């Protein structure tokens, strides 16, 4: 027999045991080496143990998003689900990370601020495959409740939570909410999330809107909360079509007929961004953040966007 005989670990990876068609398609869709280079600076292992590969840990966090697993749940799944071990690159005879290691790795991701870079790398690859359309960017935000309990009724107005001082209050539809806002810029046509920003809930949507503009899209679509004459001018100067809805201003008795008509035309075009939020909240249970500060919850948002984009890309690729 010619060639080197496969060891037990290599034989498992080559055997097809634990094959999962969807996870296998994700593995084939992505070139993982650039992600590995982004992650190589992290030390994800427990003290005194050899570190687990950063790429394996990153893939485990993607599984956590897709399957709605807690850290203990992910630890258990990595121990007994062959498809998860294959996807992450853990062979049958290899140890897998426990919940503490998973938590520490995610904290390392957060401390290094790698969430944005990882999402950008995925989108770069999806763009190279022709999946990002660029006909427009749909901008919007959604409220996500805090993990920490909101201050009680006897607290001072605007009181913060000792457990999560980054969470804050906002009002919508006559109701008060305590938590964060997830702001996204979604590619019109593909539904891929190109940019995502998490802020305390009190931050107005318009404050971060310019950071959601990619610069290479043909148009920007947004509801009337984003209207700003300076923003309209900046879009025009960059050669980007202004598709922001109009709103009434102080001392203005309603909108003129042409602005009402323009709003009616824009509304259905920007509506797909609401489907993205629906996917986040229904399929990924993103009605409440998981953690207790802005940085860690921002990392969760970027991991969530990565997971959503990978699933979406599978549909787009056919």
C-alpha cells in the first residue's frame, strides 16, 4: 500500500461520519484561511492547556447562533454530535472545549474587537462570488431588550442597571423599553447584512446612520426617522441616490402631495429590512441580548449577522 496510513483522527474526518449537508455546504462555501489569520492572535485555551485552534472555536460560535445553544449546551453538543465535531475540525479522539473555554474565547473576540473584521471578511468573499448586489442599502434599527432586569418602578427616571450600565431606555409607540438598538445596513436584492452596529437603546437611529452607508451602493433607503438635510446632501455628493422618506417638520401642516407619493413608493422597497429583523427575532431568538455590556453584546450581534449571512448565501448560491 502506498502513501501514509491515516490515523484515527484523520480517518474520521475523511470517512464522512457525522456528515451534515447544510454544514458541509457552509464549509465548502467559505475560504477559511483568512478567518484563521484574523483569529491567530487570540489565545482561546484555558490556562495550562494547549489552546484550541481559533478557527475551530469561531466555527463553534457560529453553531451556537444557528442552533440557539447556551455555552453549556454548546459544550454538550460538541461532545456528542458528530456533525458539529466535523464542522469545527474536532476529531473523534480529540478533546472539545468546555463552557468556560467557550465563554473566554468569545470574551477574547470581544476584547480584540474582531466582530466587525470577521463580518467584513465574509462579505468580501460573498461579494467575490457575485452575491452582493449594491443596488441599494436598506437602513433601519430594532430594539433588543437587555439581559439585565430593568430598574424598578421606584427608580429614578432614566436609571441604569448595576448589572449592565450600558443598557438604556427608549420609547416607541408610547411604551418604554430597556436595552439596546441593533442598527443594520442590508443589501437590497440579496438581503445580506453588510454592516451592523449595536448601541444603547437611547441612541437615536439617525446618529449612526451614516456609518451604515457602504459608499458603493446605488441608493440608500430609509424611513422618515433618518431624514436629515445634511445626510441628503452627503449622499448626493457621493453619487448615491437619496431614497429616504420625508417627514413633517415643525410648523408644517402635513406633507405636500409629491412627498406623500414619494413615501408610498419608497415604503415597499425598504420593507425587506424588516424581514431581516424578523429572522433575527423569530429564528435566532434575538429579542433579548445575552450578555451584560455593550462590547460583548456587539460581538454577539456580529456573530449573529455572520450566521444569518452564511445561511442566506446558501440560498442565493442555490
